[in-house]
C-alpha cells in the first residue's frame, strides 16, 4: 500500500476501506468518511498520495500520544500496526500495540499481533532464534491463547515456537492435544497438517512424515490458503528429490481434474 492508486479494480474496496481506517486513526474525520464512501465504487481517484508514508515517519511518541487520545477503537489500532508491520516498521508497530495493550490487556488479538511482530523483528535482524525475542513471542502467544482458546491458529504457532526454543516434547504435546480436539474445522485441520509437517521436516528432520502431512493437508481441499502452502512445500521436496521417492507427482496428478495448477 505504498501509494493510493491500486492497479487492480478488485482491490479498490479493500484498499480504500483500509485507508479510511488509517485516516480515522490519524484524526482526519472528514477524509475518513470520504474514503469510506469512495471504497464502494471503482470510480475512486485518490488526491493525496504519500500521506501514510509520512505518517509512519512521525516520532513513535507522537503516534502513541494519538492512541492515548483516540477512542478505544481496537480495529483501527490493529490495522495501523499491521500497516507498519507490512512496511517493516516493527519497532514502531510494537510500541503502538504495547501502548494499546495498556488499555485492553485482555485482548487476545493484540497479544497475537504483538507476538507476530516480535517474530518478524527477529527475522529482520537475521536472528530468528534470538532468545529474548523468541521468549517474548512465546509469552504473548501463551497469554493470547489462554484468553481465546477457540482460535486454533495461534495455538499451532505456539507449538512451533516451542520447537524453535528446542522444547520438542512440549511442542509435540501441543500438536497432539490440538489434533485431538473434536470440533476442528477443516481449515484448522489443514493448518495443523501444514504446521505439524513443518515441525517434522525442519525440527525433527523427518521428511517422509512431513510429506505425508502436507499431502493430508491438500486432501482437505481448498478450504484455506494453507492448501497452497502444503502444495508449495511438496514442490520444494521435489526440487531435490528428482526420483520422486514419495510419489508426489502422482499425488499432484490426482488433483488435476478438480484443481488447476497455481
């Protein structure tokens, strides 16, 4: 969202709805209302590009001051923080989120977003296993999942973070208890297979087991974006397994009548 002129008409409603939220957070009430109305038409033509880059460049103290003065609109704050994360302003995003956390300490969404930013910050530093940042990520994931145990995805992420902390038994236990839940939706089950496959592949070094879980994830159909993730991981295995030890090509062929290649 580096400029206010999307090239794809299908993105107009989403993009300018997002801009309305950001303007609302900035205190530009009139512009926020205008963007809200314009987001529902393809005839929208933006007049002030670059406003949000300059907003992100403001001192963090000023951004946090606006949060303290603004109404308790959690959705707006989350959106601003996600926008900052997209632009890789992780420190600013964290300060915004932590400031909001003072007002709503029991928000599972805030804890999840904070955990994500700690992880992305570690990746930005090329230190994904940074003990301090990994510990903070786990701390907020644990708090968030305790507040909203029905949201499965952060609980799966928590299992992977335990593995990154070399707590393999704890990670295995978390995966096992999640798979045993009686009311797992297909999308959650698909995410489980993808993440458990990653656990087997990258933490335990069991490629065969990982491939089986990626296949199981794909077999659930296109119920979420995890279907593509499972497929891409299988493709990656094929790149170094020219003999197709796990019969991945045959498996892909079974989908051709129902699914087009991406």
